[in-house]
């Protein structure tokens, strides 16, 4: 089976990030110690989710403009893989929190916002699954997807920065806890050289998985192509 260049790039980027992520020398940053290596996995998951949900949004808009059912299928499958990436982001974040904050879940604003964002997209999948009429499901799902996206972005990128949080990127951490910010001098050139390949590798992996799911769905529902 012939691989496209971007699939080969995905494999190479992920192999590099997994290998280098565990063997490079990492800087000493506050109470992170060796758990800082999770930065190469946890954060790229959220970058991947944003990319996948953005593609899902684009296809929902394309469906509303054209009425072609296959665009609704694309939107749904990209959203489902985006949900998977969100779950992986929550899991890797909880593991990291256990070693730096002392517990897997502390009801930190960023944790809560990320969990709510994932649940909003779970509701999208449930909503679609509750309808048997494909045209109605596509229309309602597309409209919901657009609103969900513009709730999702403030939840994970804006609101958590406006409140006190143990998580880097918010206001000053709560008294007696928190991680130092992961930016500026915290990310030396070596870490950046691993981090960005990991981001692009996971984005490509998400697109690859979504494409496989789309092809399988269209193969098993060939009548959709007539929409």
C-alpha cells in the first residue's frame, strides 16, 4: 500500500518525538523534574484536538453551504477523533497533575474547562445518534457543531487565563502550589526541537485516523455519496 508523503512524515515525526522525548536532557523547572517530558505528549494532544475540531467546523459550514451529505460525514468523523484527542489530553494531564500537584484531579479551572469542552462534543455525537433521518441529522448536527466550536475555544483558551489556576498559562497559581509557566526560558532550543515535531506529528495522525474512519463509513454507506 502506497503511503502519501504526509503519512510518511507523520510516522517519522512521531517516531522522532517519542524517541527524543525520552532521551534528551531536559531543563530543571521548579517542581516538574523529569515529568516535564510529558510536555511532549500532553500539550500536542490539545493542539491536535484544536486542529481536528477546526476541520470539523469547516466541513459543517461546507455542508450548510452545499447540502452535500458527505461533508457532514467528514465533520462528524473529525469531531469524533477530536474527542479522542481531548480524552488523551485529559488523561496525560491527570497523570502529570498527580506528580506535580499531588492528585489526579483537583477541580482546577483548566481541568474543568477542558472536561466541559469534551462533554460538549460528546453531546454532539449523542445528538447525531438520536436522529435517524440523515438530512435532519446533518442540518441539526452542523448547526450544533458551529455553536459548540465557539463555546469550546473560550473554554480552553480564554476563560482559564482569566482565573487563578495551578495550571501554567493562567493567573498566578494558588497559594502553595502550581507549576511554573512552560514558556520563555523554560523551553530551551532542544525542547522546542522535539515539541513542534510532536505537535505536527499528532495533528497528521489525527487527520490520518479521521480519513480512515471517513473512508470506512463511505464504503459501508455508499448511498451517502449520492447526497
